């Protein structure tokens, strides 16, 4: 299948899947800012969680040293 035929089949399948409906509007600047803020908050939470995990591992090692387990 040539590239032109593949592009036509791809376009046709997308049109049939969407039943000819228009594409949704791109998110507004406010929506993009909200998404960015949410992603930043999630990244911060993940970093905090990783730091707590490291502290827990260090604490467990310290307890092993103290109690000789």
C-alpha cells in the first residue's frame, strides 16, 4: 500500500470512528494553567513521598543498628 493510500485509509477510518463530528476545541489558557498546576502538584507529592520513603529506610536501618536485628 502506498503512502497516499495509507493516509486515505487512515483519514477514512478516523472519519468513520468520529462519525464526521468536529474535533473538540483546544483547551483554553485557563484550562491549560489548571492542568499544569495539577501536574506540578502531583510531581511535588511524588517527590515528597519519595523523600519520606528514603527517611523510612534510613530510620529502619538505624533501628536495626540500635536493636541488633
